[in-house]
C-alpha cells in the first residue's frame, strides 16, 4: 500500500513539474511574440515617418496640378 501511495505521489509531482514546464514555455512564447510584434510595429512606424513627406508631396502635386483633358473613350454624338 505504501508503495502505491509513493508511486501516486511521484506521478503527482511529475505532473506538477510538467505543468510548470508547459506554463514556462507558454510564457516564453508569449514574450517572444510580444517582442516580435513590437519590432514589427516599430518598423512600420519608421517606414511611415520616412515616406510621409514624399507621399504628401505627391498627393498635393496630383491635387493641385489639374490638367483638364477629354477622356480618350469620349465620343462625340453626331
């Protein structure tokens, strides 16, 4: 009987250690995911800051430099 009790205790301890390892692995994975996400967001923000002025200048150029033209598909009705 004592050996069964001891075996059960060992199994419970092993299960507890395994659960702790799994929890630690999940924490490490979450930490790595947060770091990767943070790096990606920083990369997008720096890209946005680099390209903002160029895009705004291009957009303003398109809006302000209007050249009226007849559309190539327009057909004058006879």
